């Protein structure tokens, strides 16, 4: 049995090259993540373009630029805040406190290992947090968020 385990461990070691990268998603309640194979700039431009095509009202925050304007260094990180009243109003009618989560946000960032990630709100989490029962409205919002990040 020890021989078999030793052979399996050697096979596993040999099959893994030294440049294999493993991503570990942050464990942040309420957030979902998508990994991008594209560069940071391409990922961000693609997200922004898909929101503009969908006619969302958007605002942008460049955290790296902000840090540099204060003499600090930062990895790439940009947030897009966007609003779609037809998706938000049904949720606000049910529980106005969910307004704390609007406008919706999508954060594109480079992690410590140089992976490009997109973080966005997990509507299932927020539906529990705000005790939302209008599952149609929750699913519509989740579907919208999923469509936005699907091109990543």
C-alpha cells in the first residue's frame, strides 16, 4: 500500500509543472467572483462596453489612480457603479434597506498572484440578508449581473 501511495505521489509531482498557478478566491460574504484570461485593461474595457451597450447609467472609480494621486502604490483596481431602476425598484419596494447595496458595483482587480478577477454582488446572499421574498426580482438582478460578467 505504501508503494502505491509513493508511486501516486511521484506521478502527481511529475505531472505538475513549476509554473502552474492556482487561484484562491477571497472568502468574502456577499461577493461572487469571475476570473479573466484577458489583461486587466481588456477585462475592464469589456465590462464597461457591455454596460454601456445595455444602457446602464455608470460611474467609475480608479483606485490605483487615486492611490497614486496620494503618493501611494497600488495594484490595478477599478470599480464600475451602475444602476438599472427596472431591476432595483422591485427590490426596494419589498425592503428599502437593500438600497444600501445600490447602485450595483463590479470591481475589476489584480490579485497578489497577478490574476485578474471581477467581483460582484451575490444576490442570493443579499436576498437572505434583506429577507427578500420576490424571487423573480432577485433572479432578474442575478441574471443581469451574470450577463455583465459572462464575457470575462
